């Protein structure tokens, strides 16, 4: 896979498979399956697809399609943006009880087509303090492989 910072001409040509594993949160909800493909315009939040912010897997092989899985459930996602992906989140939490913290999400990026994903975020917590305890993010993996060029601005395992 070749790496290129979005908007810059500098390209890193490394013959490597990159796997970034970071520790993140716990939490979740009941998963459900969508019967038709889900259309998005640039942003893909796996939590919105699965109803869970933990143990999601997002697989991206090009600028216009992805698959989100959680357990035995799977969703096909069509990106309607011509500029590639804006942001992909494995899981996200906006509050709620401490047991509803994102964790264990995986984002896999692979293939033989050039891919643009401006922001790749394993998990995100927007409310850091609740009920006398800090929220944390853990056990997220971002895996990048293939013979393509990935253009990105940032790769964050947990935020």
C-alpha cells in the first residue's frame, strides 16, 4: 500500500501492511440488520448502522463502497460523495451510562484501488466525564494493506 497525505504531492511508497492497534472503551446496544444498502455522503459511523458502538468491523476497498458487520449482521454502505470518504468511525459514544462506551472496533482498508479517507477514527467519545468516572477508549484496530494508495489526513485509533 502507498500512503499519501491528502492535498499533498508527497507519497510514501512502502511495501508494508500496517496494523495499528490501540486500546479504547466498552459499551454497546442490540445490533439489527438493514435489508437494503445504506447510502451515505462521505461520513460512515458504524454505530449508526449497527446500533452498537462496540465490536463493529468496517471494511473499505474503494471510495464508494464499504461493509459494516457486527456479529452475524452485515450492512452494505454506498458512499455518494465523489471526493472519497470524509470520516469513518468504528464506533462513537455521545454519553449515556458508562457501560455504553465504544471498544473493540476494527477498520480494515485494503484492495487494489486508490482510496481517499480524510479521517479514520477507531472510536470517539464526546463526553469524557460522567458519573464521577472518566470514559476511556480501548481495543480498537485500524488495519491497512493492499497494493493501492491511501490518501488521508489523519489516522486516530481512539479520540
